[in-house]
C-alpha cells in the first residue's frame, strides 16, 4: 500500500468513527423510544357498537386500546344522525312559533333562499353557541332560540354548506373520559374546519391531532395558524405515513411544529376486512420495528361473525406481541429536534471525498495523486458555499448520494476485481480464507458507506421523512456503471476488442436471445423495484417468504443481498482469475455487485432504526455463505459432469 493510499484509508476510518458516533446519539434520543399508542377509529367503533351492542370501550381498553379518535361532524352528518332537522314553513304550524321567528329576523316570503334547522341536541347547541361568531362572520348564520325549539338559520343558503363543520361527537368524548382513554381529534379541511378545530380544542383536551382527508386543516392559507393552535394547546401532530395518506401541508406543519410529531400507521377499512388477524398484526409490528411508527391507528372488523371476539383477540395479541418485544403502551411522546453538528457534517464530507479520491486513483493507478488531492480543497470550498448560503439540506443530500455511489463501487473494485487469486479446485483452507476475508472486507466497505449515508442525513428532517434521500435510482445504477467502466477498461482492456469482435461475429441462436431477454428482465426488475415507491409490485410468494423470515430472524434480510448479490460475489471470488477476464463474466459481475449496492441503500432508509438496518445487513451476510456454498457446489457438479461425459465423449 503506497503512502497516499494509507493516508486516504486513514482519513476514511477516522471520519467513519466520527460518523458512527453521531449515529449513537440518534439511537439514544430517537430509536430507543419504546412508547406506543393504539388509537381506535371513532366512526368505526360506532358502527361496530350498532352491530354488536355488547362491545364496549372498557373491554377494548383491557385488550390494549389507549386512545379514541373523534371526528368533526358536518351539517349533513348531523342531519343523518337526527341531531338536526331541516324545517320548512309547512312544518311550522304553530302561529306563536312563526311569530317568534319573524321577530328574530326570519323572512318567510323568501324562504326558498334560506335554510332553517331545528337543533335537538343539547351538546350540539352548546357547540353551536361557541361557533356562533365564526358562523355569523363567514356564512351569515344565526342561532335563533324560541320557547319550544332552538334553530340554526342561514339567510343565504347554498348546498355546499351541507359540508359545514359544526361539532364533534360529545357522547364519545364522555365515554372516552369515563374509561380513562386519551382523545385524538380528526379534523378535515372542509368548510369552517379551522374554527371548529379551534373551538373543539377549547372544549376538550385532546392529546393527538390526526387530520382526515387529503389536506391539513387550514391548508394552504391558515396552516401557520393551525401550527400555533397546536403549540398553544400542546397537542401532538399524528402524521400518517405518506404512502398511506400523502396529505398536503403535512411537511410544512411538521416543520412549523419543530418536528414534534409521531409517525402513524393505519389500514383502510376494506384492507382490514380482507386480511387475517395475523397479517394485520404483522403489518403493525413491521411498522413499529422498521419505520419508527409510534401510533397504531386501528379500524376494527365490521364484517363477518363473532366480531366482538375477533376484535378483542386481535388487539390483545397485537399489544402482547409488542410488549414482548420491549414496547410499552399509553405514553407515546415526541423527541426533541435532533441533528448532528456542522463539524460532524464536515468530517463526513472529508471521509466521502477521501473515498472518492481513492476510487479515482484506482482508475489512474495512482499516477495523478497530487493533483487529485486538490479535491479535498474543492470539497471544503463547496461545503462552505452550501452552508453559508443556507443549503445544508442540499449538502446532506449530495454527501449521501456520493457515499451511496462511491463505496459499493470501491468495494467491488478493491476486493473482487483487483484480486488475482481464485481457483476452480477448492484448496481448503487457503481458498476458504481468501473467500471469507475478501467478501467480509467488501461487505464492511459497503457498510461503512451505508453508515456515511445515514450520518450525512442524520437530522430529524430526514429521520421523519420530511426531507428525503434524493437519487435512489441513481444510487443503484451509477455504481454499476463505474464498476463496468473499471472492468472493461482496466481488467479486460487487452482482450476486450478481440472478444467484442468474436461476439459480433457470433451467429445469433435462440439461446442467445433467451439469455438477452433474461438479462433485460433482471435489469427491469432491479430498477423497477428500487425506491420508496417502486414501479413493480411485490409478488405474493415474496410476501410469504418475507413474513417467514421476519418470524424466524425478527428482521428480514433483503433479497437482493442474501439471495442474489452476496452469494454471486463469493462465487465470483471463487472463479479462477482468467475466467474473470472473460467478457462472459460481465453479467455475473453485475449481479454480484447488486448486494453491496443494496447494503448501502439499506441505510438510506432513515425512518428505519440504525440497529435494525445493522441486523438486516448481518443476516444477509451470514446467510450468503450458505447459499454461496450451494452455488459453488452446483458449479463443481456441472464442471465434473461436463468433464466426465461431454469432454470425454469429444476426445473419444
């Protein structure tokens, strides 16, 4: 190892220690938060209660429930419920009542342009009185009180006012209080939603706010006021995971609240009805373990038989399973804003830059080492520019993408392509040591890159997915292009032209077309299955295997690592050096590189606790040896049979 290489490796290792140390802070402050809540959907509970009167909140609480979600009620919903009734002049048969209403300003001659609603609920009337100034200012509505009835009156009625938010379900609020359950409010962004929310928070002490619909209450004009309202009432923002409900304004509200929110996982009602209890439990457990979800939003079964026991058993199993894993219920709390410092970020910058310089030097055979050292100064100057111009988020994203590209390429080039040893005859224990050491070193190199990625994005902005790692597909593709360039230019440059000519002169046969289609399908699957929102769905058989691995290993390893990339990397090391210089080795090289690229990508999932990502990587590592042994054994068998039957037959 020449002097420059030693310096670069030393910089990488020192800055890696600093990067890993910043992740320890995250583990202690955020990842180790074990407090959860189970929140029951209030509307679904009302439906379940109508179907099964014996169900009760105290039974659900005994099975693990901690919180009840209460929705805002629109005028139309209150009509359906019977709390309001629309009144026409024909209904008003009592002359005394008509006289009272006329005296209060109701004009019967133009009644077709107006709307009058009788109020039959005391709690609703109380809430309408709280809202009266807002209703009058925005919609010209009035509250009319007579000797016999109370009325809500609209002098200028429009049908869209049927969506007007007027109240919450006071009965459910009281039942929750009786059973010592917390409350989560579910406001929407329809008419009068902000005023209704403000008055609701004055009346009831809710702990969580879970917005209903596609927008945050107040979006877009009043979102700052919504944030101020939440701070004033010390209410926690329950942010539904974006892939379930991408609500407009959610990211801005999270920032305005200084990231004091809790990730929330929910299922749609039709999903619940189609899933077994075990599948529902597994989905919630996965959300808690791997995505730092703290609020489990529960919609009960509403179809089928034995609904009471099905729902109670499901909740009890879910809570007991999570308690067995060390989680506790009823005290979910937010973490303070977390971020590593600017100095930490600069150390990460030096580490990633050193790795980049090392990678370029492998291409140039260290001929331009002094010139390449200038990249350190360029990187520092760029960092100063980004930080001084308030673009820290962009700098973090660039560093993370750089680490995701550089380290897997470095791992393959250094520990596979630069190695001249390897043998078809397995020389125990020499080749075993060779395979073990070089594969382990390659995985560790990729792991260092992954931890650099995680450290570069080590702030609440990314941990809670307000900002995201950019360039996921580039991080999967560019390392393969770099590895390809090195292989074709440095390893195979002398014979490349000859081999390409031979390939071009080859008569195309069906087997060649089949191989080409196969490789194309692999490429499509590889790119199509990457990212947070993959283009290709996960097949049912893979979901089954995932579930089995999670049961056996707690955290499942990634298929692209232990099933494809890692075993083929070991097999590639096993092949004799001359075979690695054959152009037909190239497709195998690409597949062998996939595992190391995926190792780094694992740590770009910032919502996943760091220790979970480490455990996932470790499982993929040790399982790969088992599968590699099968691959090598199969290869030896094919070679043996070919020599015994095919080659001997040719000689004869």
